[in-house]
C-alpha cells in the first residue's frame, strides 16, 4: 500500500493553458460585449478564480453575468485546446512516481475543463484522484483542495508533495503543510 501523495495543479503546471484560457474568456466576454487584453489577462487573471478577476474587467458585474461568462468560457475551452502545451518533463516525473505515490490533481479549473484537457491529451488514467473547484467550498489560496486529497488517501502533509505555479496555488500549498515544488515557465 502506498503511503505518499503527489499533488499537481493543472493550469500552468501540468499544462501551459494560458492561451487556451485567455482565448476562451476573450471569446466569452466578446459575446457579452466586453474586451480582454492578453497582457492584462496574464498579469491579473491567470491562476485566479473568475469571481476574483471578472470585476476588474466589468464594473460591478451581477453574479448572473459572471456565471454566464464563465459557463460560456467552459463551453469554448475544448475548441481552444490546440493552443495548450504539455509539460512533458512533469508527466515523465509522474510516470516514475506512480509506483510509490498516489497521484492527484487539485485545480481551480471546472470539472468540465479539467476533464476536457486530460482527455484531449490522453492523461486522465495517470491520476488516482481529481479535485476541481466543483469539489471544494473554498478555492486557492485556501488549502481545502489539498487537504481534501490528503484526507482521501489518509496521507499526512509530511508525506505529501505539491507541484504548483501560481501565487495563490503556492500559498495554498504552503498552508497545507506539505512540501512544495514551484513550477516556472516550461
């Protein structure tokens, strides 16, 4: 029986999806009459929860509008997956860890978008557990998703490693008490 856990973030860690998410949100916002600049998106939005940054694009948006835009983005996501890049080095590490570690994804992405990208690149079967924003009450920087994965496998923080790229993800990982590996651009 395994007694170690490796947790991986999705966007920016396993996959460079900056352009995929940007294109999907840009198209969704355009459908509602708003514009989105790539530089603004990468600096202010990437890696954050949509309810945090959509108010920086739309002045005082009603929750219904944010939900509409986010749902449109999720529907557009699969059509933009060709712009994603796979972190092959990290997937090689996952393959080598799989014998002694449980492998999990903890992401603020939706279940649909997470499933779409893992399926698109035939990577779903590598993971023993997938936790998305649909599975938690509090998203990163809260460590709930990481703690939920540890609880699921009955693995302590001392026996867990987390791979993250964003500020909010790294903060959540550190708050979980696990060892944290920061992924820079690949």
